[in-house]
C-alpha cells in the first residue's frame, strides 16, 4: 500500500494490489483509514506498485520548504522590464530552479473563456515553455470530448457518456473548470456484451503524440450511485478497478497506466467525472487549459463550494485568469461588483495556493462592428465595455500585487483587431483569432514568462 499526502492534505491511496481476471474482482482490504478508494489491479505487468518512488518524488518536489514568507509584486503590461520583481517570490524561484536544470515540475493552470477553450493560444504557450524548460506531460484535460471546444493533446472515443458545463447548466456540484462527464441508468443501452454492461459506457483517451512510458493519471471522480468499480485498462494489458470509499463526494484517484487507455463503468451505475490529469514524471512544464466557450469569471460561482480544493489538487505554481471578452460585450457592466469579484477570486487563489503566482491577462481588443461595416479606414467599433473591463483587470492586478499581461498591447494596441483581420490573424467576427493570430500573440506571452526565469 502506498499512501501519499500533499501539502494541502489531499491523499492518494493505492490500496491492496490483487490479480484481476476478466472483471472477476477479488476484494482487496486495506488497513489505511485515510484512503479515498480501493484499487483492484490485475495485469501481466502491474504498474501500481512500481510507481511508489516516482510518486513520492513528485510530491516531495512540490512540497519544498521555503524559509521566507510570500512577497508578491506587480509586473506591468507586455514587455515591461521585469527587474522589479521580488527575487524571493516562491513560484518564480521555482521557475528559476527549473531553468537551472533541477529535476522538478512547474505547473501552469489557465482558467478562461473560448480563447482558452479553443486551445490554440495555450497550445502555443505550452509548446514554447516545454521547449525551453522540458515536457512534464499533458496536464489536466476534459474527461471526454466537449462539443465546440478543442483539446490539442489528446483525442477521444466516447460511448454514452454525456457532458454538461457550468455555463449552460444551473449551479451544481461542478468541480474546478466547470465541465462534467456523467452517466445514468439507460434501459435502452445494450447489456449483451458479456461484461455485465461495461461496454455500454466507456471513453478511450489517446495521445496525439507517441508516449512509450506509463503515465501518472489522476481522475476526479464522483460516484453518485454505484455498485461496481470504475474500470481503467490500457493496450499493454494493465487493468485497474477503482471502488471509491466516499459515495456522492468528489475525490481523486491516481494510477500508473499507458496511453491510450479506456475507462468504463457499469450501465446501472451513476458516475460523474471531472478533469483528468496526465503527467509523465519527467521534469519540466505542464500547462492545463480550463476553458469554456462564452464563460465569464462570474461563472466560477456556479462551481462547487470546494472548487478551491480542486485548484489545490492541481499543485499549480502559476494560475492564469483569462476572462473579460464576454463581460466586455455588455452595454453596461456593474464596475464595482465586477471589481470586487475579481479581487475576491485573486484572493481565493492566493489563499488556496499561497506559493503560486497569479497572472491576469487583460482582455484582447474585440469589436462589435468591424471596420468593413464602419468605413474603409475605420478601426471598427470596440466592444461596449472593453475599456472598463481592461481597466478593472489592470487595477485589480495592481491592488492585489499580481502579474498583469496586456493581450491588446501584444496585438499592437488599440485599433489592432481590424489589422489582425486584414492580415488573416483574426476572424471576421472581430472577437476570435485565427490559429496564426493565437500563435503570434501566445509566443509573446511565452517569451514574457521565460524572461521571468532569468
């Protein structure tokens, strides 16, 4: 049995390891009182026990003991000189140590709207950072395909799992990110598969690039009404059954397994599944994109009350907030209310992850009417509340002593969206970029972050 406890007291327990036949589970009894689930493992080459040293090393590296209290500082827009940054900032110190070659993992989490959900922007930042600092793995991904949103690192094959997001659903028990895959009792599903209904509800996740080594995979699970295990199998013959010990509660289970892998549940059981984390146990960077089309920062209020514990679970060293575009479309926004919301969210993050950095991305220029409709040489009409929203973001960054990066400045300043459209770097809607437009601006953010390691 392996019991690991992070600095935030989230526990991963891989309990008694037993041989597993074709879903003929032998019951494993654990002596641990703090575990979240029972793992019943069977394979020709069981990976659970071999992960002990690497898992312990990963958690140990995330719990470095620092001798000084946290000091945050302001970093201004775009290319401003970074020499004023306090040299004792924990997250920046860790980034510097990674740059010097220490065998550690630096985790970046970005929360945002469609600019994040489209993944072109975060994909480029990730590639640039991993090229400089090393590739520590895929990071947190959707549990299954989300309609209209993109996942650049993996592909999905899904059967009968449904998806809901916090943007379209009423406030519910959404975990961090606001995306949930779920199952339910479906009497129309076939039960003639010879596996007791396990073929009825399954998702296969494949990496878009070759991964030869086993990956450390963490599932965020909520068993609503279950009688049989959550079952994971890969193409190498490794099989793991997880039977959570906390019904109707969000919990985390970590295993070692190869990609591609398939997770499946019994047709009569009801499960919810949040984001899935995949790391390769190598030093370097992970960058996880938690984005929902049409999202605003206010929609974090529709997530479960414990979503900050989910954020702690990510062990993020830098949290990026990339909202503002959708808020800017409103003709009149409640400036004081939105300012207080942004202040509170920044404080929430700092309290949950006191050694992490926070970066606010100022909303890029967006138009409600492009220049083509406004006149030949027009810059177009800016979103109604864009200036107010950008000022709120910059002011909150200054007041809360966190990072601020102006996406509009990276574009070239005001009147830049129309130029991006003319250069095929932005779409005709005046809001979204093309792949090349996202790449061009994302490289500037990556360069900005890389400078912080010097």
